[in-house]
């Protein structure tokens, strides 16, 4: 199926690198397996009872066939581009999508759930899949894969696969800064440490299950998300520096955790993916990347809407998402995802190609 011509744009160097990278990686990574939140969820929330969904238009309007899939984007998200760069499928299916089965999941599968976080309390806010449940689904997947292709071949795929983890923003913006419980228990710094402890436990469990190649994405410049800029009235709708500072400090600690676990976990090859840096560059110098609008999103008024508030019938929804850094008030456009993915592949993920 041909991709929409709407998605072409002149700033093509990152995508060109992706194509070149594809030819050089071969099958060094036999599958891409994904854990996390809406930044990487390809549609698992479609199958659960939650208000946080995106399986309706205008979501997916620039995806293959103009089809909404449950991705919080107008098109593809980073794991899709990363999978394609390794010569695998151009779109990673959601584990709970009934349209797919183990034969589809053998080269890539997504367990992520929009709205989740490291903290179980975060997943309860919007009744989404907690991180521990994502791990249970992964264990189930391992069993299905071994039954499908045999234990030896399955274990080889599971060991050589590239695992992606991307989450943490919801822990702060949908939990810590909204509800009083965690703020009464932890300072911001203490809550960061609490989340990192949960993340460390999760990674150790993954390692025990055979995971050896892991890319861990930290927090984005969350103070620059359109929703946070809209609520920053005293700051004249500019980025909220406090939230960005929290993200930077969390990412610094996350880098330390990666170094620590690479030393302690036998055979582990883990990298920290600095998505903050490239997204912040795009936001601050949009014209260099071919964008025109950074402060508001494409969908509806672009100030606060996401999920069901992001409506194809809203007269303010933009006609060309390629001009916008953000698709809805919380999530980047496909074009932004494509640029971020290419930078990460070139910078850190290339080490998994050999």
C-alpha cells in the first residue's frame, strides 16, 4: 500500500539516513518489542475499558489507508520507524489487537498502553494497562512464540530482539502534579528516585526473561507540550521551565541507571535514548526542521485537546499536519516522530545493528 503523498516534505535528511541504515542492518535485530505509554502504543487501549483512546478519526488520517489504529498520532510513531530501519515491518502491531496473531508478532509486537507509567497509581488514573501487566503479556507472548516456532528459535529471537521502553511523562503530568497523594509522600526528587526504582526492578525482570538489547527513552521537554504551554498563563504560554527541569534531572538519573545496570546485568546492552534533546531543538528552531507551528497542536484548537476531544469535525483542526510539531496537545506529529526516530537510530540505536 502506498504511503500518502501528503507525508512528503523537503527536510528529508533524517529519513534518507533511515533508508541507508536499513540496507546496512540486515537481520541483526530479528524483532522489535515495545513497552511503555502513548508515545509508543500502537493500539492496545482499543481493547480495554478506558476513556483514553484514539481509534477514530482524525487520528491516523495520514497512516496507511488513512486508518485510525489507536496510535496517538496522525500517522506512525517511533517504534514503527525503528522497526522499518532494521529491515522489519513498517508498523508494529498491538498485542491486544484481534486482527493480529503470533505469526504477526514474531518480528515485532507492542505491549504499551497510553496513559500508563512506572507508578501503578498512574495507570489507575485513566484505567489503563499498568507496567506489571505489560510484563505479564510479554511472558504470555514468549510462551506463544515458543509454541509457534519452537523453543530454540524463539529464544534466539527473544534474546536478539531490540526492546524499546518509553514512559514516565504521565507519572508527572497525570499523577504527581494533579493528585495530592504522591506529593504528600515524595518531593519531586524523591518521586524521581521512586520511579527509577520501579524501572530498575522492571528491567531486572526483563533481563531474567532473556532480554539483552534495550533502549530506554527518558522524558521529553514536557513543559513545552501544548497543554502545558496553554496552562502557563503567567508565562505567556511559553514552555514551563519547571517541568523541563524535572525532565532533565530525571533523564540524568536515568542515564546513571543505564550505566549501573550495564555493569551489573550479565550480557545486557542497554542505551539511553535522548529524545529530549532533539525534540527541544525542533521546538526552539522549528524552521530548521521544516515546521511552522510549535506552540499549539494540529488537532482542534491545539491547546488542550487529545483523545475524544480531538475531533475531525472541529473547524480548527489543521489541514496539513506537516507544518506542526505536535498533533494533539500531548503528542507529536508523524513528521516529528520520523525526525526523532532517525536521530536516535543514527546516534544510539546503530550499535544494535552488529
